[in-house]
C-alpha cells in the first residue's frame, strides 16, 4: 500500500465513522456528553396544529470520565475538520507533484535539443 492509499483509507474510514452521527453541536459537562438537536414542534399560535416550529433540545449521549467526554464531544467537530485538511493537503501535494514533473519534462526536452540524433 502506498502512502496515498493509506491516507485515502484514513479519510474513507473517518467519513464512514461520521455517517449517521448527529450534527450537533456536541459538548460535555462533568463527564456527560450532550448534543443539541433541532426538532419540529407544533406552533402554539396555530390552533389548527398544521404549523410547526423548530425547537432546540439537548440529548444526553453518555456518561463517562470528564476527559473522555471532552474528547468525544470535540471529535464530532475535529474529525470533519481533519478530513477536510487531509483532502486539502493531498490536493496541494498533487498540484506540486504535477508542477515538478512539468518542470522536469521541460528541462529534459531542453537538454535533448542540443544532442545529436542517433
């Protein structure tokens, strides 16, 4: 496996881990992990009950140690940020690699111009 394959695997695994995970935001307090979700609730000003309005609710995820809770809550935002950074850096590396190859090809062609044909 090449370094690119390993990086791709890391990115794909991270993306797969995020599938189905509540957007949040997530936070922790005293060893408890929470996320904030938005749900639709009936609008009290509409007597027909046909209209809903968004309401934020806090959902408890788990109880754990304070350090684990902070890590779990932070990872929900950090993982997508890290995936984006890896993808950005991989694109930059590819662009630099192409620039180097193009420059080397040009230098090689220039060097061959003065050489006699076989």
